[in-house]
C-alpha cells in the first residue's frame, strides 16, 4: 500500500444516515405546514449540504425567506435526533481498523453541518478518525476541493498520498477537483450507473472489496 491517508465522505459511505435525515426533513416540513417527502425522495436530495436538501424538499415556488425557517427547524430537530437510527454500514468498522493497523491516516470530509460531522465521528468512530471536517461558512462545500485540502493539511499528506472515498457524483467531482485518487462505493445513496456516469474508475460493492482496492493502490 503506497497511500498514507484515506479521507471519507460520511453519509452513504461510512454511516447509513438516511432515516434520520428523512425524519428531520419531514419534521421541519410538517412544522411549516408543508407536504412530507419519501425516503427515496430524500435519498435523491442529499449530497450537496443541508441547505440544498431543504431547498429540494420544499415545494417548487416556496418563498426563499420561508425556506430559511424550514432549514432552521431541520437543524434544531437534527441536533436532537441525528443518532436515532443512524449506524455504520456492515463491515465499515473492521475495514477502518485494518487500515489504521497498517498506519494509514483516516479523516472525514462531509457537506453535513460541521457540528454534526464532529459529533457523529466521535460517537461512531472514536479515535479511528484523526480529522473530521464539515460544512463551514469559511470554506466552499463539496464538490469544491476546499474541505479535502483542509483535511490533507491537518493530516500532513500530499495529493499523491491521499485517496478520497464517497458514494455520489459529488464525491467523484470533489476528488477530481482536489487532485486525489477517488474510490467510489455502491452501497450508499447512489447507483453504480450514476457513479460511472460521473467518471468513477474504482467502484467497490462492499467494505471488504474496498479494503482490497485500497491495498492495491
């Protein structure tokens, strides 16, 4: 293994967060008298940050100033319910432990709200992760490379030593923009077809397959 660091997307890659995201989305919509969204709809809406999730979830033509209230209600609800049903995907923790045992540095970069990224990282991964970087007003969110580059800076690694792993077209574009190798996973929120269409060259169907893929890089 020639790589020194693996940086991970969170939702749909390490954690199955869809149930809690959908619950908080629908709680915020209901509070504002808006129709509910299905799990499959929320699955399609995620990937570009919470603000975009809510923009997509509210009905077309809904006033922007009122959309902000829905976003605020989502944030308040999610702060209390981000771990109700969320869990690591099967095989993820052993995969992370195997990489750490080989001396590979691990970190998270997500478009999720920064406080939630840090809390979820600590709750589910403990000291496995050396950095956890979420959405912050001081940085452009993915697919801009800013957050990945910040994580690399904190880990002290170069582009050539880094792999970024994610489950969406946004993650494939993020890796490309950051100039790092991308490994995509098909167990998350997007299909293999959409990942290939985005230009993914390495796609793993299971954590075990991904571990072997990373070891071969």
